[in-house]
């Protein structure tokens, strides 16, 4: 059973600002669990054996646009399972996203030969790593999973959440140019999708454990570095075609272990072509 609530507010005395809150519950299908449909928050522990096995997430978000300057800034901070730990440490299980967009004028001589052009710089930073107070507590599976709701936030194996990763951090930098019938964007995307794997290895270890620099323990952060180009073009008002090319460098693919060729990195390429028609 999954239910969610989202509230937002745009104050008239601060033009361009929107603030809000999100709350989501996931629990077992039982008649008594209908109580969660109208509940804002609950303080029962996520791994309480005597409980219903409910899992909850909550977040605060804000978006502020400055049309005159062509600038927009946004962010969201969320916590997993509000407990007493969240009171003593407000960053316990905290995750966040911050980003900005800035319009950049196109040179006049380019405008003269190409028609109306607009462009923007896009920057976004995501963090889904476990808070480090878990080093003194227990292993934490991550924001999009749960100790008793085993399937987590998934649909037929597909994670419902941030596309940039689920237990790590990522940074995105893009420059996008809009023309009359479409857009072109060049971007760089760095992602460490599962840093929690390494952090959880250190939980409950002591000085007797093998050195963190030894081959038995040492693990590097798996990192995806992607450089790409995206193109979208409206052939007609109803027909849209899209193309993308990405070059990827995957560092520490096996978390410190070496591949057969003696390296711990891989290089990949991706090309996609898609079409969309609106009836």
C-alpha cells in the first residue's frame, strides 16, 4: 500500500517563490493500515518488529524564479523514517538536491544568421549517501529501500526515484541552446551511484579488522563520468525526434578489484534515436 501527500504554496508578497512539503508512506496491505491514508507523520521505528512495517519519507522543497534576470534556483531536503534520532541529529538519513538555471544571452551576430536563439546553463547536485552517524549504529540500506518492505520503491524492478542514483551522489552541468523548432544540449554528468556499499563495509569494524588500505578491505568509489550531446527537434507540431550520444568512463567498476586486463575501469558509448507523435 502506497499513499502520498504533496502541498505547495506561492506567497503573493514574494513573486516567483514556491515552497512545499512532500510525504509518502509505504506499508503492507492490511485493513488496519488504512490509518496511514490520513496521517501526516508517524514516529514508529522503521525496524520495530511489533509495528506494521510501515516506511515513510518526508521532504521540504523550494523553487525561486527571477524572470527579469533569467535565473532560477531550487532545492529539496528529505529524511527517511522520522524517529528520535532525527531530533538529536536533524541530518540523520537526510538527502538533498540543489540546482540552478541561468539564461545566457546569445551573441548578436549569431542571432542575425540563425534567428531567435535562447540558451541556459544548468547545474544540479544530488546527495543520497547515508549520514555518517550510522558508522556508530548499524548498516543502512538507503533512502529508497526498507528493512521490512523488501521490494522498496520499485515497479517490476525499476527504481522509483532519482534517475542519477540511489545511494550516492551526482553532479550535472549542462549548456542548452533553444532554437525555433527544438534544442541542443551538451553536458557532463558525474555519478557515484552506491557509496553506501563502501560505508556499510566500515560499520561495526574495529582496529583488529584488516587495514583499510589492504587488498582485503580497500574499495574505491564506483564513479560514472559521462560527456554527452542531446538533440530534440519538432518536425511538425505533433512529431518530435530526439537523438543522444554519450561517452562514458566508468572508474572503479569493481570497487577496487581489477578486471582481467589489469585495469579497474571501463569505457562505454551510448547512442539513442527516438521519435514521438502526439495524436
